[in-house]
C-alpha cells in the first residue's frame, strides 16, 4: 500500500500520512493513546528528520530525529 492513508494499529496508535509499501515514509503524524504525538518525517517506518514530539502533559520538543534518537535545535 502506497500513498496517503489513515491507519489505526492494534496498539491504538493512529497514523495519518504517507506510506510506501506499507511502511511510514515521508511526512506523517502518529498519535498515541495517551494523547502524545509525533508530527514530522519518517523513513523506513521510523521517525527520521525534522519533527516535533508533543507529550501528554503538552510539553513540546522540536528538532531532528534520527531513527528515534532526538536532537534539539
């Protein structure tokens, strides 16, 4: 499956964005059950590139993500 989709996973995570061959790739938003979210770029089904994490307490992190390793700007 390739294109723009909304996907609800079995773990109640909700993803809206680009998929390439079923993997998150390109721009997308992932919302977790506790209300926290990642809004940014993906590569090979992992957070990668510019993005922001909003935590359930509404604190915000913006910066670069390299395969789930965070770097603030």
